[in-house]
């Protein structure tokens, strides 16, 4: 009965294949023997197939010699158990899309990626076990436009010239590959690159990037400095979940003159967002600013002009302190009421309220104790010193004219307040010397 069921299934597949060039055999628990031996040895109807989906089956390898897929353009082998695959038997394939993500690949053999698939435009290698990307692995993919290596334990296993032949590449995904750094020469030939994902890598420095880049994701990295970021064509920048980011000055992004979307979601330690006054407008084309789920308690009034001209501003889920420093948000003359997005965390009397619900006269500011206490202690210390000096002066208060000192022979010499001219002093000294000579 099992044999009969398999036969019926294969018959249905063949009938389906003969009627279309797109075949979906995903999640059928197929093993490679079922597909290669039974289906293709008995039937020759796969020859015209252009799109084949074998996703979610139980293939542990794939060999082109066992197929009749001469016209194949799209092949999906994702979510199998692949440890290897080969393209060896046909001189050249028309394959343009290859998805081998979510498998068990540890190394890509030279017989897998070779000159037999030169038309490949999309390659997905994500969620495997790759540790090395060398110079020969991608050397034949001169027309490749999309490459994903994300979620592989590559670390520092990318060779410096690994991407140099990918001059047509537009999208590169290097998310979560455990890379401690990216060399400044990695991307030097990728002049057409428009989208780059470096997120969730333990890097603390931004490498030299292609100047034509339009989308950049640095989320989850340890980067805290953005001053040298020069990407005039960049439209979207993601800085989400940056664990080391505590303060951020938007002036550091002054060279991103084309930026339209800036997201800083989930930066829990971000407590200060600032904008210093300077010549020229910072982020003149910004359309969407998202600073949700951060650690912000207030927003400086210097941000008013930027917030006012940005169509979409998201401020949700911050521990806002609703006092007079946020009063300017409610007074913004804009088409939206941002105060309805701010839910107060402090002070206690406003906890849980929306900023829009609080009258302005109730937005009171308390003195900053971190500044007040030193001032008070300084004043108190000065008062104490002054009192001590005053007590000493009062206690020892005596006219200077009554001060007396004992001479060598016990004689007491008394000094009185005398104001003498220089001539008088000379005359007194002369008389004294004459008197001494007479005594001798």
C-alpha cells in the first residue's frame, strides 16, 4: 500500500510538471533518492521546468548529474539537510536564483560554485555553518546582484579580496556573522552596492563604505562614533538596539545630506539626543525619525526645528519625565500632536498620563540636586570661614599704636603711628650716628 501511495503521488507530480514550468514540491518530506531515482529515472518531464521549489525536504546533498533540469532558472533548496551540492555535469546552466539557506553547509567546494553557473544573480547562503569565505568561492559571479551570508559563524574568516569580483552586487547581507571587524578594503570594488547589512556583529568601528550606498544597517553593533560617516546618497540608516549608545548628537550625521529614514529603536541606554547649533541644516531631507523604546527622559528644545519639519516622528515607550522641559512639544505648530505619543513615566503625579492631557501650568521643573548641593555646600563653607576670621579679629582686636616689642637688653621699644618724609628720615639717621660717635 505504501508503494501504491508513492506511485500515485509521483503520478500526480508528473501530471503537474507536464502542465507548468513552475514546480512546488516544498515540505513533502522528500529524500534525494525519491526525487533523483524514482521521479527522474522513470519520467522525463522535468526538462522544461524553470522554477523548482524543493524547500523543507530531507535532502542531504544535491548533484546536478542526476537531474534533467536544463532550463532551470530558480532553485530553492532551503530548509533541507544539505552538507554539499555540486554543479558538474552540464557545461553551463541558466540558473539565476539559488537558495540554499537553512542547511548544514560548512564549506563551499570549488565544484559547487564554478563557471557553470555564470548567470547567477541571487544567492542565499544564510543560516548555515560556514566559517570561511575565500577568494575562489565567489569569483565567477560577475553578474551577482544579491548575496546573503547572514547567520553563519564566519568570524574573521572573510578574505580581503573575497568580494572583489562582485562588481554588479547591489545587496549584501552580512548580518550576525560574528565578525569582530570589517577591513577597509572589503568593499572597495562594490561601486554598485546600494544595500548593506552589518547588523549584530561585535564591531566598534565603521569601515570604509561604498559612497553610493543607499541603505545601511548597523543595529546591534558596538559602534558609538559616527563622525566620519560620509555617505551623501544614503537614504536609510538603522541604529536599532545599540547597547553601548548612551548619548547621540545628530550633528555627527551632517554628511548624510540625503538621509530620509533614521531609526534608533530599542537603544535602552540612550538617555540623551541632542542637536548643537551650527551653520547649515542637519538632515535636511529627513522624513521619518523613530526613537522608540529607548531611555530618553526629555528632549532638548534645540531639536524643535528638526522635529517640526519631519513628517513622521515616533517617540513611544520612553521613560519620559513630564516637566517644563517638554512643554515645547505641546506648543509645536505642526499637523500632528506629538504630545499624544508621549506617555509620562515621571514625576509620580503624572505617571501613566499622556503629555497632551497635562496642562502647561502643571509641567513644573524641580531644581537639579546634582547642581544645587555643591552650591549650598560652597556657600556654607564660605560662611563658616568668614565667621572664624571675624572671631579671630574681634578676639585679638588692639590698636597697632599700642603694640610693643622688647629689645636686646630687655628695653622696651614702643612704636607709634608716625608718618615721616624721606628727608626727615635722613635727618633722624644722621643725628643718631653723631650721637653714637660722641658716646664713644
